């Protein structure tokens, strides 16, 4: 679930458009599973560098594809456990 400071960002048209385009570009497949040769639908666009109150307005962190990866629910859960 999104943190309070980021809720409006995740509801924005900019994020929705970015997320949709990124998922299509990645073929709707989980990038971590794909590295292991497993084809799993990607459902979560994950920010590699976590969003914070300090960077939530910085599009180089929030919308840059270099800070995103597409993950399935399980891989997303695993990534968040390792923080």
C-alpha cells in the first residue's frame, strides 16, 4: 500500500501513463522471474530507489524508466523484504 505522502502521485495521470507504457515495453513480464527463465506476468511497477518525501516531486526518481522494474506480486514482496 502506498504511503500517505505518495498517494496522490500514484493516482496521477503522469504515473498511470508511465506505468502503462513501461509495462507494455517490458512485455508485461516480471523482470526478476525472466532472469531465471520463468515467464510470469508482471503486475507491479517497482521503484528501484524508494520514493521518499524528499524525492516524490522529482520526475528523475518517480517517472524515469531507469528507476523502474516490472515485477510479479511475489518478486515485489521479496524486494520489499530485503530493504
